[in-house]
C-alpha cells in the first residue's frame, strides 16, 4: 500500500482524526518534566513502574483522553543522546513497525520544534523530514503473504506530521523537499525488499528480467535483456556455465540512467542475480536453503537504486548490469574441475560450484565496462565468510581505491547502514592464481570474504571499484530490534546517497 503524507500544525492536534498519534519522548524531557499536559500525569507513573523510560526506540501504547481524542497514543523513546539522523530515523521505524502490529490505518506523528532546530545538517528541516519519512515508510513495510484468506488490513494509508514549526513559512519548502527525498529512498528500498522476498518458484531469471523492465518503463530508463542465445554468442562463459544446469536459462539485464548530455564518467552498478542457489553440484546443506531466495539480493539492490536515481535525477550517468541465473544440480550443470572462459577472455578454474556468484559477476563487470563504465560498484550476497566477521550487522567492503571507499563510507554514515572495509593485501590477490587457468573460484576458508571480493575486482581491470558483500545484511531470518524478518533492501539508500553526492564533484 502507498502511504500518503501530509502535515498540519501541532496546534491542530485536537481536530486530527487518526487511529494512532505518535509522540517522541527523550529521557531528559521526562527528567525535566517538559511534557504535554495530557501526558504529564501518566508519564511519571509509567516511568516509576518501568513501563516506559524513553530508551532509544522503546515503544509504549496507551489510550489517552483530553485533547487527543484518538484510539491510541504511542510513546516512542529517543534515549538520552543528542538528536541525530539515526535517532530520528530509528524512532520513526520503530513506531511504524508497532503501528502496523496494531493495524493502524491513519497515523499522526508529533514533530517537536527541537527536531527542526537541531544541527543535524546545514538544512535541519529537510534532514529531519527525510529521516522521519524514510524511517517510517521503511518500518511500515509489510511482506507479501500467500494465505488463501487474505487479511483485511492493508497497511498504513496515511501519515500526518503534526509540526510545531509548521507556521514558519521558510521551513515549508525544505520540509516538503525532505519528505519527497525520504519517500523516494524508502520506496526504492522497499522495492528491493519486495523483489528479494519473492519465492524462488515465482522468480526465475526471465521473470527477474521482466520485473527490471517494468521498473525501467515506469521510470523512463533505457533497458534491455540478453537471452541465452545472445549470452552464448557474446562469449559470456561465466554466466552461461552457472545457468546451464537449470531449465530456466540465464539472462543479462541492463538498465541505463543518463543524467548528463554526454555518456561519460559512467558508473557501473553490477548486481548478483542468482534467483535461487542450491550450490549446484557442490550442493548446500538442506537446513536453511530456503533463505537462498535472497541470493538475488544484489540485483534487487541495484534495481532499487536505479528507481531512486530515476526519480531524483542527479547529474551523473549509471549503467546497471545484472547477470541472472539459477544455480541447480543436473546432468547439464557445470562441475568442479571445469575451466570456463569469461567475456573478458580470462579463464576460471571451477573448484566449487557454490562459489558461483563471483563467476557471473565477472561477466557482469566486463559487460558494464563495454557499455562505458569507468568506475564500479558490485553488490552481492557473496560469502558465508563475511558473516563470520561481521555477522548480520554490517556489510563487508573490498576496494582497490581508497578515495572512492571514503566517499562511500561518508554516504553510509548519513544513511545509518553499517559498512566495514576488509583488507585487500597483495597476498590475497596471489591466492586467486590457478595452476591451469587465469583464476580459481575458491581459495579456501582463510581470508575468504576478501579473496572472493578481489576475484570480482580482477575484472575491473584497474579502474576504481568497490565490492559490497551483503550476504549477512540482505535477509533476516528473524526480527532483530527494530529490523523486520525477511529482505532488508540493504545498501539501496547508501549507494543512492553516494550517487547524489557525486553530482557536485
């Protein structure tokens, strides 16, 4: 469901009709007694009983009379730290998640003047509106379900901001701009989540290609798809090998965004599109294999980013390339010991067919370069090894360009998506060498997250490149804190933020 957003002055509180009104509260407010009259009586009681102490992202819902005239007032904690992007975004996400559980259809969110007066950035009203909107719409996301009897509740239809500073005219344009950008970031992230959550029997390479072309058409992007015959004719041996074991043939998917007059200084955005990964002949264990619907999470992230920049229109150029296949065991499947030739002409010795993502991304990187890319970001649910290091908390990053990396880290700090650089030692590059081919696709368990990334980086041919391993962060098997079960759409917002920062350089 699309959530409509509008704002009203806080003075209009008594006349607002809503199922839930959200009131953010910091611990210092409670200590100093700076509370709305209708909350002043109940909050000390809740605090004394340990029911609500305004801890970060703590949510407590209760019926309140007085001016409110609403079914539920929801208190959301801001903690004791100074306001930041993350504080506001996370509080909004926590409240939206709780509102969905209460089946709220119309939610009002109180925006205190302090939110728009704090030094969050050079444009505090815009930053506040962006963080609130992005966090709320992200938290309000509902995974599609396939029950015979569909629920009557369809999500949050309307969000109303009750702004204490709504009467300040010069802030209104900034507020509207922040709401718009926050909405675009969140909706793009949720598009990636929708795609990643589709069951494997409903999303194969051809249907992923169809979904990509729908996104292209809806956002006036150029897009095209190469089928298995074209893939073969062009010599994309990596993608062809990985996909040859499935009855669903591979696809190479391309979307292009041109934000300048000339097709120069092009970013290549390459996403792993393995719609289901059994491991192939090197078959995975059965326990947890259902999570492998998320092995196209990199492709979903790429498509989400393309949707966002098509709406935001930065003055940059981006070509998105998604090599998509289904990795299945069969009499036609590629095998350990095979040697394949990629689009670049480099050969790969296959030592493990479950290390297939890097093999298809090799062709994706080369094809992006052929289409004009001069700087690359690849996104992939690549290794289990990254979870050993970073769990499901942060995305692992490997690069050959420190300046590019620092720009990316700066963007991640704005979005709140955690990233951590992994080393790219010369010894790791040496581990990729094969006795019988140019590269081998498995180096063993030691340094595996780095070496897997560096395998892909080989195909950047020395051009600036960043690899993002989202194997731990793209899909949650259970709820954690304010995070929801299922796909996260991780890195959509950070890559979008990076691209938006590039147009002024």
